C-alpha cells in the first residue's frame, strides 16, 4: 500500500508538470527580450489587463477595454507562468535531489533504492510529457490551421500569444517606436578631393571637402594641413614647404554614427631648376665649430632634427676655402627659398648681388628667429659668416678664429658677421667687432 501511495504522489506531481509543460515550452520558443529596453518585446500589462480608467501606451493590450472571457486566459497564463518559470523548475530539482538522496542512503535497503530510482524515472517521464504535449498541441493546431479561424495572433510569436482585441494602431505605433529606439545613426560620409595631387616645389593646390552626418572634423598629416575643419564643407589652399616629399593628408570626421576618414596622397616633386632651401639655426654656437666640417654637420643636424630633407652646409669661409666653392649650386639658376616658401633670391647671381628679396630669419622649424642674448642684457641678430656678399672670405686681416676651431677671447679682431634682420649686403657682412668666445647662429644652405 505504501509503495502505491508513493508512486501515486510522484505521478500526480509530474502530471502537474505535464499540464503546465506546453505553456512552459511555448514561452521557451519565444526569443528572450527585456520590455524595459526593447519596445518590440510584448508587455505584460498587469495581472488582469482590462477594465481600467486609462490605457498603458507601452503595452500591446488595450487595458481600458471591458473585461471579457479572453482575459481569463491572460490571468491563467500569468499564474501558469509564475508556476512554470519559478515553482516547477525548483520542484523538479528538489525531486531529483530527493531521488539521489534515497539512492545514496539506501545501504542495501531494496525498497529505499527502488524509491530513489522511481523518482528519477518519473522526472524523465515528466519532462517527456512536457515535450510531447508541446509537439502534439503545436502539430494539431498547425494541421487544423487554428490561427486562421481562432483569431490567435501568429504575428506576435505564435498561437500561445493572446491579443484580446489589442488595437492594431497601438501595435503599429509601438513597433514603429521600437524601430526608432534601436535605429543606428548613419556614419559620416566624406567627399575629399584635391585639384592636383602632384605639384612642384613652391607649388600649391586646393583641397575641397563636403561632409554629411558629422559633428566635428580634423585635419592630420602635416603642419600645413592640421587642426579643426568645417564639418559641412570647405576649401583650403595647400602650400607645402619648398622641397620634394610625399605626404599622406587625412580628413577625419566624427558623428553619432562613428568616425570615418579620407586620405589624399600629395606628391611634391622637384622643380626644374631645383629649389634650394635656406634657414638660420635655432641654436647658437661659439666660434669653436670644429672647422668648416663641424659647422656643416651642425647645419645638417638641425635639418635632420626638423625633418628637412637635403644636404646642408654653413655659409662660412676660412683662410683655406671660400663659401662660394662650398655652396654654389651646379645650376646657377636655382632659386633660393626660406622654409616658409618666401623667396630669398631668384638665382646665385641675385644671392651674391648685394641684396636679398627677404631676410634669412626663418629657422629649421619654420619659425621666425628672434634676437638672442649675446651677453648680460645685450641682444643681437648677428650671425657667424666671415664671408662677403660674393661668397669669398672677408678681409685677409680678419680672424677666422683659427679656422673655426677656437673660442678663445684673445683674438683682438674677430671674424666677419652677418645680420639676419637685414636684406642688403649686411645680411652677410655687417661688421667684425666681436670675439671668438661669442655665441651666434649659422646660416645653412642646401647644396647639390
């Protein structure tokens, strides 16, 4: 009798699981969603969503309509959901644990061992009942085309979803709101072009751009193409430094839909005749330059530090060699330019003709040179040269600071000096009243 009683109790428990199984599996078929964050997810609308004074616009159900028989199924479904989602799984786990307990503690007691096995068996039967009930009901309703003649809303997920007269307009509006809520903002669209992508030294081109779906745009790639740009449209004249180089110039735009970039490859080609660039060093030196070779190396080091291509030598002469033989280009028609693209001279003849078109007061970083402190409270614009306007050594009686290898103050008469603030002949020969221990910058010329 006790055995039959135990079996009956277990059977009734799992029969209850079987009854609620089809609802459990029906809900398990629907994709999981969160009504708080996904407007397309069906809303519960309360335990009995009917007979209310006002309607909840966030649910598919019209809560203000009068209650009818359909709403009984809403109530039944909510109670069933609570039992199947919360109670039944816990109950099944407890039964399995109970069966395991009986088996492990049977200690040779055949009745206790069998009871544990029966519990495990009926757990399997219960879940098989849940599965089979879903298959049978779904197959039957599909065969009978029940969705058509019962009015069940298959577009909401299946025959197990009740509508109870939900407003079509309301469902449409909620779906539309959901689409707006999850809509992804479009990415920026950039149209970025150049009038010319190949230009000669000291040449120029124009960049043009138009942008959609962006809030901010920035330029990258070179000092002449940098900073914030219009996020709508714009045009800019591009004037690279006067030497051959390839550039990758980027326009990057950011908006709610992300960040996008476009790139232009700009090629600055050597002109004919080739341009020669000139700068004044941003650093100052004593007359102990390590000879002409050491002075040339100082010019080259400054060019390398600023990323200026080419071979550079100092505009210096000594008693063994004049500047003209160290700097004069093979093509005497080559023009001379500062790094800010301002022309100093059209040719070697104009450079050595006594006056310049512009002062040589732009350093290797394309910054304007300022007066430097020569001594306590004394500021100067003088430059080491020992060179006349024609490129030869100043008067033979002038000092060259032992061929630019000493900074001793014993020299009574120092070398010739230029002045970077001047465009006339004083640019290279402004005076000699100095000593070798003074500190001064250098003129640096690009050579062949």
